[in-house]
């Protein structure tokens, strides 16, 4: 079929514009009767696929006819009168007939004899490389017309002389006698049949797709798809630019986050999921971007792909200022995305704890996070457009509705319990009653190691409406301040409690809902203002102590460092017993500007959930505390340092110790001053009595002098004791100042 044509062979090809130039055979395609060729043009490699018949017209020397062996010649007559000469014995295989250029150019069939001429035997036929050389040495009459026409170029508009049709030269032919009983087909008929089959005009009309056509269609399809994707990417880029704002330096981060999210599969939490029964449950809630963040063109760096996983895309810069994302993964019991409502959050967090207190247990639910992350929104309720809070959809009120619903159920109605509520705050290590004009309270521990908040007001409630009034009254009295995240930042821990008591007043169960202070205020331990430093120190210490108490709840027999802070001391009964359960809701802000605080919140919540037993060896050697303590335990403070290094290193330990000693001396000084004030009133009374004696004409001067001297001495002793307490306080103030200065130098 391919004659002497082979791969890497040089052939002449004709382009669509009429040019003829050499090319190299790249592939032979017998299935399509075609040849793939390549050539180098304009600095690049090009290629095309050519039909075998068209290639044979331009390169007839590569398709020689098969020549039979030599034999005595026998002439035979054709119907047109020409004689054929067949040298040698009759051919065993019919020669392949190749169309000549005249078939295509002139439309006239070639003479039938020239295709059967082979001037040399097959064994002595020249090769492709020597054919051009031997062609020069042969006579013009010995070369077939088809060969002489093969070197002619296609007609050109500028050279009409090339349009002369080719001529044919006759060559002697011989025929061999046919074998006995075998009929020789008519050469004339054979040529006409093959000519009708192999003409180029017939082949060009056949509906046969070559590999090149398929490849061109594939490239066209890929090009269209690529252009469609580029157009879509351009639209997305324009949307990102509009969202991020013009000249936003964080545009690349936003683009990388969007590309990462496009590869995720989402399976978010729904309201039909089964509720997990854990003693310690840690959940995370992501809020949407607020109005202030949208105005600043801040963008979301937190992704919630499923109900248990949260991804933090932390923007980073390499040394060469190349931008990249550090994607950190966190897993919790439940993860709520920005579309979750307060009702869904309540269903999986606080609602399962209501049953616990009716079964005689203690339950706590914490809302933890940065200021402005949604703690008050979750615990207190939705905010309206006018800034008013709808407390009916907060965790406080949703819990109140379920508490009264449980009291009416037959299984718990027989308990005949009363529902009481209390509301207090812990600010800078001090406890204030929010339902009693912010009365300062004392936290004491009795001989049975029960912690009591002295003079805490409990209000009996009969309906959820009564609870709503208490919440609104206490929330307005809560201490707040201004931070970069919120104009009304919570500077204290607010504790709202549902207390179930029997008819005799005995405690049956307690449910504490705690709205913790913003965790970013725990970093304010280096402020120049002493009060701000005290606030930050207390918040930092109480959050670390709370974490260790929750973790100790999940380890049987582990040391409970509840004396490390006022918050954990007040909630001590919620961390002991087999029927105590805790739920923490960590709130995170999604904006890039809040990335650091959100990471701290997530790491804190992740550490709470980490219930290992590696801390048992540390708690084993801690000395037991004697009852009656109402101050910080040194062993508990040591535990915080050992478990939270490097966040709680030696410098922080010294600072916290100085603050705690100062607060202790402050309490003693205030108590001494209160006693001195009472003593001063007694001194005034006795002094008035002595003055009354002097009104008598015959009063005893010596007796008057002795009593006055005794009164003065007693007063001087009381004042000296008060002065010593005051001097000790001033000394602790200086120590706290030095510890704070050393802590700031470390940073």
C-alpha cells in the first residue's frame, strides 16, 4: 500500500495555497489510507495529514509498480489494438495501479500500457536515495511520463505557462502467456475500474474523517472551553475587586480563599441531627460580617465545611513578601456557621442541660470569645434595628421557657420545686449583685468546703416573663467599657443562675449561664493604667482557671484548681460530682482584622476539649487545701503556670501573684477601715460622755484624765493598725508596678 514509503522519509507535499515543498513522514495511517507529515516553518513545527493517493501524485517514485520476473515475451492484442509485452513468467500478484497527474489535471485516462512498465527488475530497482541521481543518466524516452511530471510544481497565477497538461510517452510492453486454465483480465477494463476508484476527485468527496480533522475539532472545543472559563474567571475577578474594594492590598488573600473554598464539599448542621450526650461539650459559632466590617471592606477568613469542622485561613507573608494562606483545621462537637439561628444553637448546647438540673445535677453553659463576636447576642437575644435587644430569642429566655415547661411535666411535677434566679457579675476579682444595686458580695468557704456567696439575692420567679424582667434589670447595671471592637465591651463576667429548691429550701439543682468578658481584655496586662492592668490580669487568670476546671471535670480524681480565681470559686459546685455537665460556646469573628483573636479563641476551646491524663502527675503532688480559704491557692496558681506555659510563664506568674497579694491586702485594709470607722463612732460616743462630765461643778478631774488617756490610747492602737495595713498596700502597689514593668520589657 505504501510502496517504499516509510517514517522519517522525505516527501513533497502541496499546500492549500499551491506551494510545493518537502516534508518528513511522521506517521503512516493504514486505517485511513493517509500519511501524517511534518515540516519546519517560521520557527515552529507544523503538520498535516495527506491522503495516500494525493501523495502518490506528487511522489510517484516512492510508489513503484511490482515487476514480475523475466520470461519470453508473448504479445497479445487489446481491444484498442495496442500490444502488451510480459517479460518472464506470468505475474503471481497483480501490480498496484497508481493514478497519474493527468487523471487529476486533465481528466483524461492515461495510456494503459505505461503503468505496467518497469525498466528494471525488482532486485535491481534503485532505492529512494539514488533514484534522483539515476534519473539524470537515463534517456528521456526511458522515463515514464508520470515520473517526469512528478517534479513539476503546481500552476501559479503569475506563471500561466505551468498550466500545460503533461504528456505521456509510450514504452514497449510485453505480455507473457497465461497459465493453463487461467484467464487474463482485460487491461482496458482494469484501468478504467481502478481509475474510477482511486481518482482524487472521488476521494475528496468521501465522508471520511482523518486524525487531523478530529484533532482540530478537539483543539477548537478546548479553545472554546478555555475562553469560557477565562470569561467566567474575569467576571469573578471583577466581583472580587468590587467586594474587596479598589487598591485593596488583601485582594490576593481573598482570591486564594475563594479558590480554596471551591474545592470543598459542604455538609452543614441541620435541626434534625441527633443530640450528643457529653459531660463536656465544646461548640463554636461563627457570626456573619457586621456593618462596620463591610464598610471597611474586611472579608471572611473562616470556613465551615461541615457540622464538626472549622477552617481558619490565616494570611501570611514569606520573607520575600510572597502572600500565602495557612489553613488551620479545628474539630469540635458542633460548629455553627453564620446562617445558624439562636434557636439552633440553643437546641444543641443549653437545652440538653435543662434535664440535668431536674435530675439533681449541676449544669453550666459558657459563652466565650472576643468582644463583638456575638456572646451577648447569643445569650441575651437578637438586636433590633433601633439597638434594642429582643431577649425572647436568647439562651437566657429559651432556657427559662424550658425550665417552666419541665416543672409542668408529670415526671418532675411531683418534685414540687421552686424556681429562683440570681444575677451577679465578677469584676476585677470582686463580686457584685446586679439585682441588689450592685452590692459588693463576699465569697467564703465553710468547713465543709462549700462555697457561699454571702448576701446574694435570690428572686423567686413564676413565669418566663418574670425572668425577662430580671435579665433586663441586671444587664443595664453590668460594667462595660470601650475597646477597638466594641463601644460597650463587657469588662466583667456575668452569671445568671436558675436555682431549683425544694419546699424546705434545700438545693435540688442549679443551672449557671455565664457571659464571659471579652478575651482580648486579658491581654491588657501591660497598660499604663493600673485599673486596666488589674482587669486584664483577673480576666486572664479566670479564663485559664476555668479551662483547667473544665478539663479536670473530665478526669476522675483530678485536682480541681477552683481557688485560682473568683469565677471558678463561685462555680465550684458546678465542677464536682458525677452529675455535673458543662457546655462551652466559643464565638469567633470572621473578619481578617479579627484573625488573631479568633485564633486565640479557637485554640482555647480546642484545649478545653483536650481531655488528656498527662496532668494527673502534676496534680498528685499538690497539697490539699484547708477549709475556710477565701483567697487564692498558691498550688492552684502553680498549676496554671505549669499547664499553660508559655502563656503563663514566670514573669506572668510573678505579676499575677503581685496582683493577688495586692487584692488580699486591699480587702484587709478595707475591712480594717470599716472597723476603725465603727470604732471611731464609739470613740465619739465615749468622748461625748467625758465632755458631759466636765459640765458638773464637782467632776473628778483625775478620773476624767484617766478615762481620756485610755480612750486616746485605744484609738491610737486602732489607727496604728490601720496605718500598717495602708503601708502594706502601698508596698504591694510598688511590687505590682515592678512586675508589670518587667512583663512589658519581655514583650
